[in-house]
C-alpha cells in the first residue's frame, strides 16, 4: 500500500466517502461490521453467504474498501484502512 500511495493521491486518515453495503437487517441491538480484504477483488460479496444467516435478526454491514472509489485517495497503511472502515461503520451509524 505504501508504494502505491506514493504514486496515487493518498491519505493517512479521512472522512467517510461511501456508505457501507448493508447485507442484512434485523432487530438485534448489536450489529456486525465485516471489513473486506483491501486486496482486489475484496468487497461485500466475500460475506454475502455468511450474512444470509442473519437476515431478519441482525444488521450486517460491509464498508467499502478505501482507495477504490472514483477520485478516492489510497490509504497509506493498514491503520489508515481500519480508520476509514471504522468511520464508515454500519448502516445505523456504527452503533
């Protein structure tokens, strides 16, 4: 990530850019947020089958991988990936 970050606009931390992908909704007060692999082809699809178990019972959200959106800077480190993912949180605002 560091090498790619030197050749592409990058950031160490930043505000959320895209909302998470909501894979399941439910009344449970504790929500699950799965962080996809920052390597291609990571994404919400990695957790779709797993999230099916929680349909109607629990919210399951997957934040998008930072650096893959249009004009979105690449993260400079794994810590930056975690920071952006935690800021994006779940669809209910990271409850």
